[in-house]
C-alpha cells in the first residue's frame, strides 16, 4: 500500500513540536541553505518545477501563483492559510499541532522565495491548541535566530506574525482571509484585482495553504525531481488525505496523488462490518459524490474533475447504507447558508432558501415541486457568485438528488 | 453602571500595553482589531460595548465599524456567556457518526438548547460547524479545548464535573451574568435615535397645483432613461400615453375624486 | 476600445466599465449595488451579461471593456441568471408595494417587471426582520425590504468618510445598522434614501406622504447655502413633499445634497409665514394693504431724500441677482451710497483673480482652511474636500497663521486651495499674500449668505463716501430698508443692531417670518421664498445658478423684486427693463479680478464677538420654522 510519510513522518513517534527534535532530524537545514546559497528565484524554481499545486482546495500551481507578483518594488506579503474549515478536512490542524516547525520552515522558504519580509499565518479561531503550539514554535525559532532581522547574518529580514481567526469558514477564501487579517469583516473581495497585485494592505500578496508551504521543505531537501516523480502527469507529488465518515480507521493518510480511491478506503480500514458503500464525497463539503462504480478512480485533480467532482482540500467522507442523504444534504446546505458572508445575492438568498426547503424535507414536509426547484435554483446560482462559496452548494446536493431520489421522494408530504 | 463597567477603565489601562504590542505587529493598526477583541473577551468573558469603544479609539475606526466587524465572527460574543462554552460539532462526519445523540444528551442534561445558557450561568451550549476533527467523531470543544470520540454516556460526567468545578478545562472569565442566550435579539440591536422628527399629519390637499413638470413624469423618466430594452418606450410616446390616461381618469371621476385623493 | 453591445458597436475610452459603456448606447444593464459615484461592489449580481469567449456569466459592473469585446445583455443564459437573482431578492422581500414609499420609483419593482420570472417557487413564509427602525432624526429603516446592496454603507464610508451605517451579523441575517445606541446622524444622511434602490431607507419627512406619480417635479437651485446645489423639488397638489438630488450636476453638487438643503423645506408651509404687510402704529403692528405699504415707504424715503446720506439699504445675500441689482439701482437713484449686503460677520465674498471652481478642489494636494469649517458653511463642497483627501491624499491644514501654515505645507506643493470664510480681513490678506508662492493657488470664500457673492457683484457694497452696515447702524439713519437680513441676531455685538434700529425712525424689513429684526421694524413686507420665485443666484465659486419656481407663493406675499417695482412706482422712478437687468446681471456676474483677499475696499473687520455660532442647522431662521426638522436644529438655537 502506497503510504508515504513525508510531512507526516515522525508524527506520533517523536515530539516534533520541540525545535531540538526537529533540528536533529534535519529541521531548518533548508532554511539555512536557502539563506546561504540559494537566490529567491531558485527557491521559486523549486516550487515551480516540483509541480506543487495548492493543497487548500483550488489546486492552483504554486509556482504560477508566485509568478503573478508584479515586479514593482512594493513590499510583498506571504500569508499562510491555516483557516482549515472545509467539512471533513483535518490535515492542516494536524500539521500545525504536530509539526509546527515544518510549517514555519515552509513559510520562511515561501516568503524568501517571493521576496517577502513579513509573513503571516492565519490560524482558525477554533484551533486554540494549534495556535499555542505554533506560537511557541515561532518563539523557539526566533530565539534560535531563524526569524527576525538579519537572519543568520544573511542580511535577510523576515518577521512572522501569528493571527487568530474568530469563527468564520469564509475566511478560508483568500481575499476574505486578507480582509479578516486587516481587521475587517471576512468578506471576499471583488476580483480583479487579485491578491498577487493588490493583496494585504493593497500590496502584492501570496496566500498559500499550510500543507502547500510545508511541502516546500522536502521539495528543497530532496529536489523537485523527487517530488515531481511521484503522482501523475499533472498532479505531481503527495497529498495528505483526511478520510472520515463510515470507515473503521478514520484519519490522515499521506499518499502519492493518483492513488486509487479504493486504496484510500482500504487504508482507512474499509467499511464497518456488514455495511455497504453508498457514496463517497472525495474533496470536502463543496464536492459532488462519487459512487461504488467509481472506486478505481485515481485520486488526483484531473481524474476527479473529469468525473464531475473535485479533489478540493483532500477530505474524503465515506457514507455507508445507514446514511440518510436528505439529512446529509440538509446538513451541508445549512452549513453553506450559515457560513455565507451575506454579501452577494445568490449565495445569501439561494443558500438560505434551499436550507429552509431541506429542513422541511428532513421533517417529512417536502412538496413535489421542491425537487425541480432545488435542481433549478442550485444550478442557476452556480457560477454567478462573488466567491466560490455559493458555487459549493450545488455539487453534493445535485449528486445525492440524482442518486437517491427515493430518499427525497419518501419525505414528500 | 454595574461592577464590570466600573472596573473597565482599570482593565483598559492594564491591557493597553499589550494592545499596543499587538498593534505594533501590523503595518496597519486596524489589523489588531480581532486580537484586541479576543484579548478583552479573555478578560471580560465577552466583547463588551466598552471594549468595542476602546478598540474604536485605539484603532481609529468608528464604533459602528468595530461592531460590524465583531458581529461577523461567531467566536466573539457581544453578550455574556457561561463559564463553559460547550460546542458540539454538527459537521457532516460527526452527524453521521452519532453527533445527534450527543446533542440530545446535552439538551437533557443541561436543560437548554442550541445557543442557550443554563439559568445558573455556568454552561453556554452551541452546535457548531465542522471542527476539523472528523477522525475523532463525535467531537466537541469546551472553552475551545477539543473533546474527542464523544458518546452520549460521557455527557453526564462532563457536565457534573463542570458543576462541581472538577472539569479539566479552566472556566472562562465571567464578569456579568449571562442571559438566556447571547445571540442578540434583532430589535434590541438597532439604534434608537433621539426623538423622532416624525411626519406631520396629512392635511387635506388643495388643488393649487405646482408649477413643475406634469404628474407621473418621475416614473416616466425612469422608464425612458432605461433605453429601448425597457418596454421599447420613448418619452414622447409615454408622455402622450400618460396624458391620455390622466384625461380619461379625470373625465370619469371628475374633479371631486381628485380633491378627495 | 471598440466593443459590441447587443449588436451595437461603440467606442469608449480604456478603463471604462461595461455597465457605463452600455449606458452610452441606451442599453440598460440593471444594477442595485453599483453606483457611478460609489463604484463597483459586485454584491447584487443582477448586472450579469454574457461575454463572448467567457464560459461564465460576468458582472458588467466590474468588467472593464476590452477591445473587440462582444457583449450580450439579453441572452437565454444572461436572462436566466438575472431572473434568478431577482427571484432570490424577492424570496424574502415583503410584497408591501402598496404601502411602500418607493412604489413607482423602485428598482426592484421595475426590474422584476422587466427581467423577473413573473412567478416564484417560494412556498415558505418570508423571513421577519425589524420594520420601521428609527435610525436617527432623519431616516427610518425597513430591514425586510433591504436587499443588502450596501450602497448606504459605502456612501458613509467612501463619500462622507464617517462610517456610521454598517452591516451587522452575517449571511441571510445581515442587517443595516448603526453602532448600538448611536443615532444615524451627520450632515448628509438623506442621500441614502435616494441611493437605496428599494424602500428600505426612507426620510421621515416624506414617509407615507405621496406617490411619485402624484408629484410635479421642478429643477431649481438650493438656496440654503452659498454652494447652490441643483435640486429637484417635488410638489403634490401645491404642497412641497421632498427635494432630491440632480445626478448630472457634476459642476456643483456632484450629485449629493446636504440634510439642510434636503429637509429644511417645511417652512414654506409654516403657519407663521408673514402674509400681509404690517405697519407699526403706537407700538403695535396693524395689517395694511400693499398699496398703503408702498405709499408709507415711498413717503418716508421721499422725505428723507433731501439728505440722501440718511437713507440706507441692507441685503442681497438672500435675494436673487436680479433683485440685488434692482435694489442697488433704485437706492442709488435716490442718491444714497449707503448700500451693503453684509449683515453678519462676513466682510468679503469675492475671491479675486485666483478664484477656483468647485470641482477643481478635488485635484488639490493641500487644502488650507482659514476661519469657519466649510462643513458648516458649504457642506456639499466639504464632500469634495473629503474626496480630495481620499482619492489624492490631499492634506487639510487649518490656517490661522500664515507662517505656521507655510511651514506645515513644506515645499513641493504645486496645487493648493485656500478656503476662507471672509471674516477676518487681515488674516485673509496676509494668507493670500504669503501663499502666493504656490504656483497653482486657488482661492475660495465660503459665504454665510447664499447669494453673498452675487449681491456683491450686483453692487450691494458701499461706494466711496457711503456707509457700510456697521456705520449705517451706528449713525441711525432716517430710513433704513432691510431685505432678508437679520442683523439683530447675526451681526457682531459691536454693531449694536438692536439699539440702532430702535433709534432709527423708519425701518422697513422684507422677511418671511417675524425675526428679531422684523420685530423692530416700522413696516414689515411679507416676502416670497426661493422656491416661489425665479431668477438667478451666484455660487460662492462664481457659478450663475437659476431658480425656477416650484411652489405658488402664499397669497399676500410679494417677491422682493415685486416690492422694489411697487416702491419705484410709488416714487415715480423708472426702473431698467427686464432685458436690461438680465444683461447687467450677466455682465456683473463676477466682480473684477483684482479684488484680492482683504482688499481695502471691504473696509475694516468687526470681529465676531456676540454673533451666534455658525453651524449648518443654526443660522437662518427658516430652520426654526420647520417643525419636521426641529430635532436637527442645534439646541442652543431654539428660542426659549
């Protein structure tokens, strides 16, 4: 079974939260190397050639994202997105709680690569432990001279600020995160301009996910060829997949991209005894389900996209035959409605409308016209929203409406 | 003025150096808004209006902006809450793994529901979105500390421990007794201005007639401005149509109808 | 940039937003959150269009046109998206159009008719939110009708720079609100009622008063201050209902109105209006007819004319240019040189050779303010100052001392504006001289009377050998005629206006109301107000503005011009013809350029001791006669 331990290496075995332990295992060596012998462009080259794609959900190539920064002499910012809240996803929390130094080193490398002198990490407000662990790690790194002014006498200054969220899923969207970091309501910004041009404080900014930045460390240590050698043609390298739901051993599993979904299911111990598989949501709450007949799909960006769903944040939720899909649909639609920032009409009103209708279904008070209406409304609001949140309502709802119509029809009064 | 309010100026002075340290971390002071509100909440148990006013002054934004920002985030409470905030995950992975049974157990044990505080002010109970611990479903947080693999049978012991002070997680600061819910009632939230300027009573209209454009032109111009896509109207045609309609009405109803309008 | 909108080709400059480009070919793209002055926000999503080569529908409000762009505002896909947005906006919007003030001029109504499905699948009850929320002294909010376009929020933030209205809560629970317990109160609140595309924000003064189809609309100029914003006056069956902005008024108002200009209109219908000439006999006013009034006035003047220096006239700042011109002409015909418009603290109204235009202030790097805040005297002009600060980073410097101001200004400032209230002549003179080093200095004098600059230009200033207001009051003339001025209230204490008028044998006052000055009159002439007459006025920046009557004047009142005509007839003096007056006004519209700040011809300063504070809602007695806005009037100004 292709379990690979890259970022997850040592977790559960040693206490990597301590800087001594981390350093003993080669920690901060890449940061030292970058400062002493790599130009920022070379770090950028590693990111680019490794084929590393954003691990937060959108899967945008990291090197390409960095290359959008205009060369206008303005200060640049790197922001590490640790506002993990996509339903079913729990990998970033594991990383900052267990390997904070790895995350920090990745941030330092990323910031250096784009020429930033101030990096921020935005940690979800609920992650009190993660915040404390990371803040302690940052103190240790600062004391060891890895953060601050003239780092290791290289002449390079880099400050890192830890910023806590305060309870809002939408702050995971990068422009909402920037607004929140600026002390505003976490409302996504109108694009263009994109953060690469006008981001934090109106300056060029890169927002990268925790996992993405952490992978920079092994990419530099083992070479981009090593990373690009794993995975598939367009989905290179590894991915931490959070498997949960109706499986025997839910947890985070780090695998090369392209690993068949069936193997992920096996890694997580398979279904509980006597149960049969009904559906799998392969990429977080915003993704459409795949079904039994699709278990051989390779778990990578393209294959899932071709199958009409997505890899997203890498959250695999497994549903067996005990699942009430009406309730599940209601659960996710309510989630998106609750987390809508309220700025734009389709998401604010559409999500709320669907939530109320599904609430009726859960109570067995559905109406015949509601099914057509749900199809029509969820489809039409997709693609006309200010940010991706509103577009996230349709995929799961549509896939279960289509697959399990009898469950919905049974709730029609 | 209650005790908390009396002590607020002292608290503010005590926290000011820390606030300034937070502000110094950012290129723009306003970035310190959430951290400062979190700091005050740590000390007062909730984000008081005094704390919001203080932040508004420290950061140079209007009080309305501070309140608007704070109201966006679910972890900032604008009303007092219990010494323990119990937040059970209602995410999908937890829900299909028995979260509802855990919730029911809490409802029964605490005697309160979602977004409510026990009458003794000890526990505020809430059902929250995915907490990112799906591998340990059902999960919850007590004062933001994770509780994993929660089952209904553990609820009794947890609540009892909170009541007897034996619970492993430290209680939150509580400087004011919480109400039934910290979720704000809408009507109480909106501003009540000074005495209403009101509208004077409608007097019986006379027919003196203004010297302005013809009645109906305001609507007409709105339509015509909108160009050909809007009913294909032209101003001239529409004016004529409007005149015709008015003429018919006046003919039919006579002057009396107009006077009594 | 060439593009095609619904098959129509057009060319627009680079950077033009699609929504604006479409307007040029009269192809409407519906909008709620977008507003020309507020820019794109991308919130309502109703402006969806289909652009060739783009898979998703795009919002026209945040799309800059590109060369060769082919746009379809109406296509099956665009129509479906738009209809969905409207259906969603209506999902929780109350269908209370029959009792909604916006009915008939509501964007939601109009677009629902034009682009909506005409039906809805919503079967669940609509969300309940607070209705008739008292936001403050001027505005009422209906949360249920709100479509959260945030125009009002952005207006407060971007235009007023005082974010009082904000969005609270999140998602479908969003509400518009102020800080808890704080009333919505600044000088420009009324604009949000016009920005609001639905009936969520309404003016207390207009709620439930009228329907747009019952209103007769007139465009005129505001005369509440020296800015002179264009405004619409909407009248229903002879009663004034509301005033509204004129969006196209780029030169003066930039499309905004202040609350004084918008709301201080109720006085026209005040029962306290003077509607009959009054003659004081044995210390009591008796009602007389106009013919008797003209006879008494003419007789007094004729008697005094033997010694012309014992005759004087004060006024013009509240008159039209035409009236001011005829006023000075008539009194000069009587041989007097005692003419002055100044009846308060201001000494000068014409800003000289380097006078700037109102719009020009937006381009300044530094704005120097000497004397009273423009926000109090010329509020809508102050919005331009705020714009200069926000858009161009202009610095605002309070200039009470020339040396310190220059030091603060530093070097490298190419474009600066000097805004003065015309009170302290010495300060004005010194600042003007010292600041002349700035290459592009523009000068402004914001006046305390709306047509001060016009009155000055028309010749209501004492010529050599004549007396100014202070001297006229000091000497106690035989006959003094006052037009729309109230020196007893507004002049500095050193004028001793009350005592002087008590000593003057014959005092004529033309007024709307029984002011402190009118009480001392021998003869009171009831005048018509600005909405009741036609003519022109001059803005503080020299723009010639036209007044068009929108109301019928109350029976028994006369316009000041008619009074002067009546007086001339009684005196058998021939007045210039209408054409001659119009020509003279056009020619004199601006004073000769050489008048610098603090020119000696303006005489000396009198200070301002004893004069009441000049705040937007204090001066001018009309505020006190408008019960609907009583709450806005500074409490110190309300008579005990």
